[in-house]
């Protein structure tokens, strides 16, 4: 096995910022019939003027040595693993085939998959598979707004908030003094634990408390929280369809995807049989 590193390596590299166009095929190293040229390394070389000459020379040396180590290791492996080389080639071939099949099927699915999922289809899927949507945690539809203790008429605002007859007075007040509010709306289902992290509610049984109190206030050392609860579902009951809508949408799309894969596989066989390319006794 013959390995030769070209002499004058630094001069070759330097002239490439350095080397004229007609010298791009200058050989830097040889291993048997394999050659490494300046052109092979062109994409890895720094642009002219961006690196000191000594650093450039060292960089080329590292690239050449890396190429040499790779080539020599492959050659050594082929020589020392002659008995096993057949199985490696089979694995490489199988890997190539799997990549090609995956790329082809993926392209077919992307071109043919209908991504529109209507509410009626989601509702139907939910009803047919309701047992699969048992809640693993309690969830709530709620929102809160908070204002400082020091806000004017905060005591009155607490009363207005709890009385439906004073709703307008509360809304006018909170619009002026609110400094914090929930990141979710009153129509969004969120885990109960998420709400409890956001408000300073002190109770040993938050689920029971929220069941009894649709509108309430609570406070910490600086803020008063005005909380409104619209719906509550306990752990181990069934998830509301709105809470699992996106999950169902993905399930429906995945089912369509699997059907397309089955379709293309069957079509390929049928077309091959019709054309006479495939014969199955």
C-alpha cells in the first residue's frame, strides 16, 4: 500500500487564495489510486485574507491528515474484514433501499394527503373512541385579572366582581387598575395545576372550592386576584372534545397517512401485475 503526501504543501495552499484556476487539480496526497486535490478541499478552505498564512498551512495539514486517516482506515477494514465484507455490503444495500422507499413514500404522502379535518369528523372520532380520552389530570376553563392592593376602591371592586348587577362597574374599574392577567382565555381548557400556580388560592381541596365558587377573589402580599371559573372537569372523567381536538386531528391525519401508504403499496403490485412485470403463480 503506497501513501505519498505531496511536498510543497504550503505553497500549493497559499497560491489558491492563493492558487490560479488552472492549478485547482494540484495533488496534495495519494493513496493507491485515490488522490486528494486542492479542488477537493476548496469548500473547506478559508476565503482569501481571512486567515494568517501559518494558520492556513496548519489547517491544510489537518485536512490532508484527516483524509489520509479515513482512507487508510477504510482500506485496513476492507483488508482485515474480508470474511465479513459481504454482510456489510448487504446492510449498506438494505439501508440504501430503505432510504429510497422512505423518501418515495414520504413524497407521495405529502403530495396526496388531505390535511383538512372538519369539526364533524373530529366529533365522530371522539364519540367512537371516547374511552381513549380519559382525563389524566383535572382541567378547568377559567381566567383571572389582578390589581394592586393599593388601587383605589379595591374593596368595592371585590364586591362588584361577585355581584352580577355590578358587572359594568367592575369592568370599568379593572380596565383602569389591572396590572396582570391570565395568559389563557375563559374559553380555553387548561390543567387545574396550571391555574393554581398562577393564583394564590389557599385551600386543601381546590377542586371542591372551584365547584362551589364560580367567581371569587384571592390575594398575596401585593395583588388581589379576580378569578372567574366557567367549567371544571375532574381527573378520570372523559376529556371534553375541545381539550383533545388537536390530538384527534393528528390521529385522523395519521390514519389517512397509513391508508395512503397501504394504497401506494397495493397500487404498485397491481400495476406490475397488469403490465406483466410481476407474475404471482
